[in-house]
């Protein structure tokens, strides 16, 4: 009898400890007290969060990961560097525009601000603004002035070179200042710099497109460009193209291949994703009445349903979700049935090599252990945005609002 009581006591203690651990998985932090009107808020894929407030009727301010900026009449183009260590935006005062960084700001003689960004190694920034018909672009300690600029700038890996589109009436060309200008096309779609500082783009003459690396065509002619992506290092690029009716393929270019890899032909291809470092792609393909998640040369049939395949932040896994009668979550080809009430319409965040995912429902951040079929959540809010997995803090994160107060909602896998 005493042994039985001891067993019950130990079991109860273990359950209480486990319950305490579970309740500690999701924690919430007040990050803005509502002292100014909240206009909007968000969280970047780098893990930086931001809140746009309106301290006065015609004044706006940014709070970025806890640091407040001065107030401005207008704020545009908040952008974070790829490694998350830096940010920039355009701010307009009563007298002029400024290019604003965390520790400094640059006054601009500008009628209109256009674009800004960072190099892929996060060490350099660039920005462009306009006066009349003249555009000024600042990058890598240099400054150039041009006309007929098409508003967007593309930087190479270290930010020492840029490219952009110049328009000549109905024709356009790609330009790398002092180095290269392409022939004129009826339409161009810039992609980005290759690792050797040549520029990758698609150009259309008449009804047909080709892919180019500076002056050199990399593909045969095709009739439509559907999608394209390039990785941060500029050594892998992929294009989804239409060659003929019901003939869509993916063309994968890599520095380790002498020729592009061409996928099987499908009736249609969409939802393209490129691996962050390796020459691997995944996409949703349609063939006849069936759809497939394609990863490399492997096809995963999903019937006639929609899915959005994704790589984890480090590229170690591919995952996706789709629903028929029930909803299923797939990780590297392994299937798990999701509990009722969870829809694939929710944007899913995932920490690789765990049995967890996170998503936002209408009122809270939810952590699901799909192996144990257990859900965890924190506080309920009036408004919530889609979550991310922050690999720096090693937790799922999002922002929520209650009565003009902003909370950082977190769950640890």
C-alpha cells in the first residue's frame, strides 16, 4: 500500500513538472506600451521587429527592435540587411528627404526617393533618388547620375557594382556603370549578379525570350518567363519557362554545372523555391489532372490540391502542407496528419530537425508538436501577423496587438 501511494505521488509530481514545462513553452513580452498611435507593425525574416507609430497628427516614427527613431513627415522603404545587423529607410522632414541608418543620416536633394538596399554580404548599402529627369545612385562610396532610370537597383555580393534597367521609349537595356550595357530589348527582367560579377537577366525580342549572362545567351528561345530566382552567393539561379503549350520546365544554372539542368516537362509549374546554398529547387507541378511537389528529380503526388513547398532557413529540409478531407504536413517526404481545425491556409514557420511547427490563428501564436499531437499557445490578441522561426533566438516569434499595445509572442520548440 505504501509503495502504491509512493508510485501515485511520483506520477503526480512528474505530471506537474511536465505541465509546468509545457506551460513555459510560450511566453509573451510587452514591447510597446501604447503611448503613441500604432499605424502598422511587422517582423522581418532576419528576426528584427518594427513598429510604425504616429506621435502627432502629421508625424511618424519607427521603433526598430526597441530603438526609436526621430519623427518624420513620411517614412518609406524600411529595409534590413541580409544578416539582420543593419537597417535603412527614407525619412522626409519638413524641408527635405534623408537616407537614415542606425547611427547616421544623409541629407538628400531629392524630389522623389526611389529605392535602397544592402549588398548580400551586408557590408555596403545603396540608394537612389530623383530630381526632375535626373536620377542619382549612391553605392560603395561612389555616386552616379543618369536619366531614363527604371527605379530599382541590383547590387553584387559586396556592393561594389550595381546594375539597373534604362528605358528608351518602348525599349530597355541592362546597364552596369562603366562596364556593360546590353543590347536593347522589347522587355527585360533583371535577376541579379553572378558570382563573377556578370549580370543575369531575361530579355524579350518580339514574342520570344532568352536568358542572358551579360552579352551571352544562356538558353534557347522560349515564349514566356513564369518565375526566376537567384541565391545570395550568385552561384545558383533557376528559371521557370514556357516553351510551348502545356510545356513548362525549370532551368537550373550552377557554377558546378557546365550546362543548365532541365526538369521534366509539365503542363504548368508554380510556387518555385531555390535552396539557399545548393543547386536544388522545389516547385508545384501540374500534369494532367494531378499535381506534384517536385524536389530534384523526385515527384511527390498530392492529387489535385494546392501546396507551397519551402526550404527551412538553412536548407536542411523541405516541407509543405496540403488538405483534402484532412490536412497533412510533409517533411522530407514523411507525412503527418494535422489535428482538426488547422488549415494549410496558415503560413507555417518551422525549426529544422524538430517535430514542431508554428502558425498564427486569428488570436494567438500556436506551437504544434505534430509527433505528440500537442498544441501550445500564449496570450490572445486582437490582431496578429504571420510568425517566423528566429534562428538567432532559437524560437518562433510574431507580434500581436491589444488596445494599441504591441506584444512579442514567442514559443520555444
